[in-house]
């Protein structure tokens, strides 16, 4: 492998540069700089060796001299750059479902960041330990050299998002190693950090509902950036896709996309990304995904609780189990298909979820949606005997 950096430290570092990141953290919505994302990536690479204090706080220490080499920083005061990163990271909050109140609440990712004697120290929120170290499910393996090589924050974030979706058991066409991912336009802008989800007006909408209205959150944002599809496509998507594809020997994927419009010549409301994976690293990454047999009974029960938190307490444990098994215990797939379900106002939500997962339903364009309840036939997919599925789930 050819390394960008000079010096023995960088070479040694890159020889062990794979790291894992929880899909929960990847999917968190916030605005961040490219430098902040890269510092986070380096800290996650080192978190397996992190110090843990008596209260369970994970502490990562990064030497400024090492960071400067890895980040190839040559302009301006590196201390000033780290000062901004530290301030931003400690102010960073992410959303998490609160089972007791059936709503979202927010928590800090890093409680303290301080710099002294040439060392940047990051103290992570101990409530996130399960998403940081010894992760068993719903994570993505990333390569640090690849992530540090990105020149655009939109490339960094889009690649994380797409890579986190690349190894769904139901998502990848094994014949040609390709898959499709669909994002609502409003949510994609929040995911990429074009619109800051931490602004008060936006946070209020996201925080006050277990089913956030991303379009309303976008409208409430006081900052108006890339408001037209043309601006967003040119300045964000095209930049990110071009850079990801230019590094396809490292990213191991080729990306194309198409906008979805509400009616002929109508407004763009979603984006379909089409990803072609390369086989050279497919097997290794696929094997990092959790298998049901690797989960303990307590872990499975916790997973069912997460599903019930997402879909509501009316979902029975046996229903949650059936959904989990259909999705091979991948919460990302479950959230994606649930997003489709709540838009369609289906009557049999559990049956719809299992069929949507098994048959990989995509969202129905708004100009094709029918009034009233949506039928399985709208998706032109095969039906199944839900009674049998329910029986098996007991």
C-alpha cells in the first residue's frame, strides 16, 4: 500500500488503520467540519486502547505532533485549528430515543476536550460506551487512510452513510455486488450537515417527535444554504460523488444517483443512490456484520425493545422478534422500512414491515400514492402468510 504521509509514525499507524464506527453515530445529524470528522476518526481508531477512569469514561489522548502528520496540516496555527475542533466537539449533541418518554432526547458525544503540553485529550460520554468500544452489532468498518484522504466534508459524510448501508443482508445484489439507497432530500441535507440539526428551531422539531418531520425541520432552519436542487446537487452531491469515485481503489465503490420528483418535471423530494461494490474487500467487511447466533438472549431482548421504542409500545415482543429476524438484526434496515411504512399509513404495520424487508420495498413516489390506506399491491410485491410468520415468532 502506498502512503500519503512521510515519516515512520504515519507508516506504522496506517498498517493498522481499520476502525469501526457505530451506525448510530454515523446516522447522527449534526453539522461538523472536515477536520473535526477526521480527528474523530483518528480517536475511534485508538479507542480500543483508550484509558477508562473509575466512572467508566473512555479517555483518548492524541499527540498534536502525530495528529499534524496524519492530517498533513501545513497552513496556519495547528493549535488554533485544534482549539476550534475541541470547542465544536464538546458542543456536539446527538439524538437518541428515550424509551421512558417515547420521544427523542439529546446527549453530548464528548464531555471534555482539553489541550496541554502538546496533547489533545478527549473524554467521551460514558453513556455512549456501547457505541464506541467492543461493538457487536450495527457498525461499519472504515479505513483511516481512506477517510483522512477526503478533501470535502460532504464526501466524508456521504461515504460513511453509503458504506454503512453496503452490507445489509437484504440490501446487496450478490450477483453484481450492487445496491440502491434512497434518502429523502430534507433528511439528506441534515445527514450531510448542510443544515445544522443543532440549531434551536430545528432541534425543537426533531426533539419533540418520535417521527421527525425533516421537511418541517428544514423549513424552520434560519440558515438558508443550497436551497435549490441545482445548488445542492452542484455543491454537495456532485462534489462528494466525484471524489468517492476518483478514489474507487480505496473506497471500493462506484456511485451514481438519480433525483426523485413529485410528478413530471416536479420538485425533487428524494435521491436514489446506486452503488457498485468491488469484490476485493467484500468478504472481510461482510464478516464484520453481526449474526443472530452471536447475540446473547439479553442482547436480542434489548434489540426487540429498540424496535418497540421505534414503532411504539403497541408492537408486541413476538412482532418485534419477527421483524428483527427478517432484517437479520440490522436496525438500519428496520428504520428505513419503517420510514416507508409511516408515510403509507398501512393497516397491518408488522406484516408490511416484514414484507418490505424481505422484498426490499422502495418508497412510493408521491405522484403515485393513493388516498386512504396503502395496499401491499401498490408495491407490486409478493404477499406472504403473516399468520405463519406470527406463529413462528412465538
